[in-house]
């Protein structure tokens, strides 16, 4: 894998974890029981970052395949990631130790960081 792609992924991961830490600290002040929420946030961010990395690996391999094989390969891995997210969310709903809202926020946090980074780049580009 190209080192610039790995560097980009690492930068996004650092930004996402930083935002997650800020949210976790805020939860201490806003929630009566912050521990389940923070645990859910950690689980959500962890799964989200792992799936982002897996998606990059999948796309890198798919680019080197024949078109029909690549489409099948990418679709299978998409459904694996989709089922994984569903399973983690289902388990967080059933668990009393992990708050499902923390998991959902953790899942969405990487997307918001990417979106926010792009908006900031557009606004401050000269």
C-alpha cells in the first residue's frame, strides 16, 4: 500500500480519536452514568476505524482484479462490513454495559471528521 494513503489513514484516525476523547470528557459533565456511553464510543470508533482500513484494503485488491471478480469481491466485503456493524449495534442494544448511542456516535464520527476536514480545507484554501 502507498505510504501517502497510510499516512492519510493515520491522520484521520488521530483526528477521530481526538474528537472521541473530547466527546468522552464532555460526557463526564453531561451524563449521570458516563461509563457505558464512553465504552460504546470506544467500541464504535474502534469498529469504524477497523472497517475503514478494511475498506481500503478491499479497494486496493479489487483494483487489481478483473471487473466482474472485483465487483463480486467488493460486494462480498461490503456485506461483511455491513453485517459486522449490525451485529455490533445489536449487541450494544442488548448489553447493559455498552450504550448504543455511544456506539452509533462512534460509527458516525469518522464520517463527520472526513466531512469536517474537507469543509475546512475548502474554506481555508487559497
